[in-house]
């Protein structure tokens, strides 16, 4: 773009707006970290804004000392690993088949799949199917009902369709069938796309609240999100511990809750900057083809 | 996406059209068996978890009985649809669902476009990348966390927002107990969570705008804003239209999780929507037929919405999903 000779109002306004966006996004996290690390006296007086006062890690000791949070972390990791593996396998194989021009009925099958983006049986009939398969209150109730995201399937199909036909032909000359071509040629070629789709699946599984709400019953199967909701929103925080530590029950509960939020968000905040480019890449493929 | 499936594609391997039927099927099977094998798990998934529930919708015309099962329960015709249409909750639920989706569309749809335009005008690449990285972040935070943050920040006792208000000399406001505030709070939290992520589609479209158009506009003496109006916006108009159609189609498909997590009985007047009602009254209280009937009713209205949006867009702008 050509640089205009004088600085108008526009760049200033735009810089101000963008700065507001950045602050509005980051400040809530900064505030929660500051409160969770502050002494209760300062929290009660509402003195904490950006920086902790009376620095201590009591709240984190309390949160991490609760065996329930470790069980929930373990469950979440288990569901995320298993769910992502299944989703990635089913989605990539299905997407590859749909991307091949010699695949018979592929247009009808694609229509069949795309239709589910706009219409579905709804919450209760799906629940009845899951229940009749006896998946309720098992790890499979987490891994299977949401295994394929139609959006991700279409993304991968678009990606495979862009791989030159010659690579497939060369595999055929080497005597490979379609399954061999997929696993020996396509998978090694598409590591970046697999990483992108795997990350999409992993994040949606890690964050999922609806699946466990509908399909899990036993507390020892609950993933992190359900535990968090019970601790923070349903107000069942272990208040016995809270009163022992601080004077005003309600206020100290605030820093305890912020500490709980930070403990469960930290894994995402730490991993996010490193994997961000894969997400954007995936969204870009979707955008261009959208 | 649907666009790609609509384009004509070459018929595989140039097989002769006049070949005998049996021979053709044999050939089809030979050419395809491994691909179909790869596709099989995906097909099973869609049949079991997406299409079987659609057939399960017959229970909306039956009095679903736990012991008799879906197929053996007694037929009751349109009883549950009549029940819903005559329910005093019907109009409030429709209104809440529609208005929440509409406000989400009116305020949530332009926001990322404006942000993308501002980002596009930035000259410092490092600052641009920083703003992008930061603004995408909340998209990856779970709804449970976002709802918790909203409720805690708005709490009348020690919540961040009320701290600021009382610092300015105002009385604390019990935000989450006021039905008239729920829609605004919900829409703001949606924008906070997704504005950055939703810019990606527009930023991708912006990279395709020809730089020569900007030069030509500069030579003609166009200002910054005029260039945005006459070059940038037309350049991304098809991305805008496609996103708009998709968003209109989803006006009634408000995410269940977040509304469910943010609502409480004090604000059901505005915060109770179809999906949360179906969960509470249908699933939790065991009214399976009634709940499914509501879901199907809304599903059909939603289908009409997206079909209508697509139809209008095809007439007006020659851009459409299918």
C-alpha cells in the first residue's frame, strides 16, 4: 500500500480500537491471576487490579491438593487422546475416499453428509440411540457420538482433492491398492493437515461440556469441564477449607475460583502460541473453499 | 464447501457407457472396494449417530414409553405438537430463541468485519500479528470457563465490573438476575469470544484483493476510507455474503452450552431458549416425545431459514452455498 504523506485521524483511531481489543482480551486473565495470587485481605478490600498484593500461592496449593481435580484432569486427557485418535482416523479415511474421483456414489454420499450440517435428529433421539447402544456412562459415550465433525471432514476432503493425481498413479504402478496409497503416500504427505485437524478435534474434546452433561453419570468419570462447572457455577466449592483459611467466606471463594479457572486454562494458554499457526491454516483452507 | 460438490466432475476412468450392466457393476466394485472400505467407518458413524436419530423422530408422533421402546410405543398423531403450540411457554421460548440469535447476528456479524478491515490497514506487521494472536485466543477457551468468568466478573459481591462501578460511586448491580440484561451480556460475551477467530475468513479474502486497485484509487485521489469503501469491501463481498447466509441459517441454532451455563431460573424470562427447554423439560424430566417434537419443529424452521437465506442471496448477489 502507498504511504500517504500526512498522518490522518484514521491510523490513530484504528490503533486505539485495536489496543482496546487486546486489553479487553487479556485483562480478564491478568486480573484472575492477580487475584488468585493475592493475600485475602487485599482481595476483600477489592484492591487487586493488575498486580497481586500480598503474594502467596495458597489457593493453588488448595486447588492442586484436591484429588478430584487430578481425576478430572486424567479423564479429560484420556477422552481427548482417545477421541482425537478415533475422530482423526475415521475422518481422514472417509475424507480421502470422498476426494477420489473414481469413488462411485461420492456425490450422493457427500450430499448425505452435508445435509447433516443443516438438519439433525436433535438432542433426545440422539440420546436414545446412544443409550440403546449402552454407551451412556462409559468412555465411549464421550468418544463416539461426536466422532466426526462434518466441517472437518469437508476440510480434509478439500485438502486431499488438492494432492496431485500423479502421486496416486505412481503408487498404483508400485502395486499399491487404495488403502496402501492412503497409508503409505497420502498420510506421510499430509502431516501438517493431520496436525491441524487433530488440534481442532482435541480442543473441542478438551472443552466439551455438552457430551459429558448428556452421557456421563458417575462423578469419577467426569472430565475437567464438568468438575469446573460444579466447583465454580454450582457453588459447591469445598467451603470448609475456605473458611479455615480466610475470614470472609464469599470473598476468598473468589480467589479460589479464579485459581481453579487458571489451573484448568493454563495448559491451553501455554500450548496455544505454539500451535496457533496450525489452527489458522485450517481455518484458511475452510475460508478459501467456503 | 457445498459449492465444490456441485461442480461437474469427470466420470472415472473413461469406462464405456454401453458396457453390459453386470460387467459394469463388477468393474465398479473392482475399482472401488478399497475406497469403500476406507469410507466404511465414516458411513457407519453417519448412519448410527446422525441418521438413526432422524428416524428416531417418529417418537414425536408417539407416546414414547421407556419399556416399549421407539417402535412399539403407541401412536398419538400430532398430540405433542399441539401441546407445544398451545403451551403458554411457546411464544416466550420462540421470542427468546429468535431474539438472542438475531442480536447475535446484528452485532456479532459486523464486528469481525470491522476488526479485519482495521487489521488490514495496519502497516506494522509485528503489531498486526500480535493483535491477531491475542484476539484468536478466547476462541479456544471453553464455554464453562467463559460463562464462569462472565458470572464472576458481574457478581454484585466483589465482581470486577461492580468494583469499578462502586469505585465510580454507583450502586452494585445484580447483572445476572436481571432478565433485561441477559441478551446484551450474552451477545457481548459471544463477540469477546469469537471476534478474532471470525476475522480469519475475511483476512484470507483480503489477501486476494489486487494491490493495483489500491494504486489506481490513490492516483484518483481516493482517501483511506474511500479506498476501504470502493476497493476493500467489494473485494471481500462474496466472503461476507457466504458468512451472512451461514449466520442467518444458524440464527435459531444458538449454542446450547453457553446459554445453559449462563442462565438461572431468575432470568428464564429472556434466557430460556428452545434447546435449554428441551434439555430441562424433555430430557431431564423424561418427556422424550414432547421434547423431540419441539426439536423437530425448530429444526424445520431452521431449515427454512437457511434455504430462504440462500435463495435470496442467489437472486440478489449470485453468491450462494448451493
